[in-house]
């Protein structure tokens, strides 16, 4: 079966169906690619958030360790001063 177009050419129904099938396949491929891209983007954002969280935890631990060391040093200094004064008085 063929049909006449406005410019005088004829087309067949099977050719039109093939074009529709090809267009449907291309649309399906595009939807899949878009879904993969969205999943990749979501994964990269999750990775970035985990990395930032780990960096912040590491920094917090470093600060806590630094302050603990400084506090222990200050306490040792004060105790040492009192011991020094006590020992020199004897």
C-alpha cells in the first residue's frame, strides 16, 4: 500500500512504520542514557558528601587531639611547678 504526499512522491506504509520503530528505539535509548546520567550524578554527589563528612570528622579528631595534648601539657607544667617549689623548700 502506498500513499501520495503533497509534493507528489509516494510512500509506503512499511517505510513509515520503520521510521516510527526507529524513532521509538532512539527515544528509548535516550531515556536510558538520561537515567544513567541521573544515577551517575546522584552517585557522585553521594561520594562527595561522604568525602566531606570524612574530612570533617578527621579535622574534628585532630582538633580534639591537639587540645587534649595542650591540656595535658598545661597540667603537667602546673604540677611540675608545684613539685619544683615543694622540692626546693625541703
